[in-house]
């Protein structure tokens, strides 16, 4: 699993800011202490000279090398003890002038023993979260607060109730997350507005991002605007940087509100390119739409709808508009 380039750049920038802040605080501490207590500055200077002296002794061939180095080390130990006593005397901790870092494992380098440090993983997750819609208006949508009480338990003639259907959908979505690392399942969530499609898809995204999965969540209008901006070499209304490669490379692509865009031949071509390209790479895609399959066939060509029907798990959403129910309840 991997994040997009922008996520790595944001995480690297966060670590660099942390190191810069630490360096500034380190320099400020030493400047203040040395200005007020010149003897501590002298000790620091003598300790630095001692370290250089050890290097020089290694290349000196006369006498007993181990004895000479031992004398220098003993002097440095005495200087360290004197410095510690002075710092305690003036009310400062003994490590006040040592290197500053927030992560004791990697010392804010992000890498330890050739692997990404846990602190770097946290920065990656934070960047992925902030760069997705999950960091905005959808930040409160999780599996845990998906409330099935808004769905009727009255069964349709010859079918199941909206409650049973939505319970099954929620379970399928949670299983999708559990099986993601060894599955390339794609999902089409279809149904009217306010039935929980966005809520469940963002719940999937959040769980996977927390596992280090590269997720891109995009609305259909934004997706096609990015393709058009790239084609006509103009800035996108969603930002100056135009990049569509992430739609093909990310581990999971979620396209929200398909069918709300103005459909053209170019839009159909871009949509098929994304769906087909990701299928060839064995990558999962989730599409949310208020349209049923018949409506999708009236908007897009049969080749696109056929690909979706053949490759996607069709997940119908039924019931009454949950957002309207919540609004009425609040009023």
C-alpha cells in the first residue's frame, strides 16, 4: 500500500518544520545560557576540543594510544559533570543543552533501521486525512455513528425492509475494509439522496487511511474538471496543480455523486479511462450515485455501464432521506 506523492511531500514538510523548530529552540537555549553563564560556554568549547583531540590521537603513532584516549575521555566526563552541576544550580535540567527532538526513536528523522518510524506514519495518515474531504465537512462520519434507526423495518412486498438492507450494506462495507489488502472488489452504491452512501464510503476511507492505505476521495464534477483542465492546459477550479495520475495509482478511488456532472463525450471517455485503467491494475473503486442502473444507461454509453455491472458489486440503498429526517427531528 502507498500514499500519493502529495501526501509524502506534506509529511516530509511536517518533519522538516519540526526539525527546524527544534533547531531554533536548541540554538536559542544555548545562546541564552552561554550569555548569562560564560563558564558553561567554556565547558562546551573544551568538550568539543576533547572530541577533536580523540580523532587526532588516533592518527598519532607515539606512545600508548589507549592511555591517551582514556585521559581525554576522563577529562570530558569531568567536564560533563561540572556542566550538569552548574545547570542544576541555576534551575535547569541536566539535558537542557542537549539535542532537541520530539520522537525519541528516530530523533525526528522519520526513518529508523531503514524503515519508516511510527511518528512518520502518523504524519502520513494526518496528511492523507487533511488532503481528503474527510478532513472537512465529512469528518464526523464513521461506521460507529451510522444509525440504522432511521431506516424502516417494514418489509417491501416480496423483499426485505430498508433496515435489513442497510444493515447488510454496512456489514458488506466493513468486510470490504477487512479484506482490502487481498481483494480488488469495486462497489457501486446506488440510491436516492440522503440514504447513507457518502456516510458509508467515507467510513471506509477513514478506516483504510488509518491503516496506511492510499485513498483518493473525489466528487464526479471535480474528477472531470481535473481531466478537462489537463487537456486544455488550464488551472482547475479546485486548485492550480492539475494531476490525474493519482486517480489511476491510488489504492482506493472513491467517486462521489456520479451523474451530477454535465455529461459529454469527453466526460464519458475520461470515466471509462479511469474505470478500465483501475480494473486492469486490479485496483478497487467505489462509485456513489443517486441514479439507478437505467438512469446511468441513459446518461453514459453502454460500454461504461456494462463495465460497472460486470466488475462492481451493486449495493442498493433504500429508505427515506435520513438528512431530512434528522432536520425534522432537530426542528
